C-alpha cells in the first residue's frame, strides 16, 4: 500500500539529498516528493511503496517521520483536463481532499480523511 511519509527537515542545501540517500539505501523507490518550506524549516512529503523499510533507514540516519498515511495513487493520461475531470468526480462524491501531488509515471497522489470514499470515487479512473 503506498504511503505518504512526512519528514521535518532543516531548509538547507543537501536536506533532500540526505533523505533520498537514506531511502535508496533501504532499497526503496521514492516515487514522488513535494516540499513546503519556510526560511529555516521544511515539511517534506515522500511517496513510498514500503513505509517500514523507509522509516527504518531514515531513523538510522537521524531523520524522523512525523506523520504517515495511506494515500490513493491513480495513473493518469498527460493531457489538459484530466486533473479537472478527476477532481470533479471526487467532488461529486462529496469527498474532501487534503493532499494532492504528482508522482512519477503520470500518477496523481490523493489524500483524504475518508480514504475509502476517495478510493470508491476513483474506481475506474
């Protein structure tokens, strides 16, 4: 099950490289990353297929996962309107999104407080 892991890092050169090295040392593919940063601090979201191995390797290097959650990952066609269509479908099912980002291979990552309803809305997408 794909997981979104949140790692709080110092916002300085090399922070992402340190996380990426720890994840790759665990033999885990980081399928996506997005970061929200301030002057001295950043919240890094990473998408991994195997959370336990990634968390263990991060802990060994002194990095801590502050939050973890399962997410829905949908393969999408790379063309205008696809995101609009998907999010309209989700909205029509009255599902609130609280996380969205793009992953490798034309995939969209969606998070919701109601993951089951989100997955139901995305069936067949």
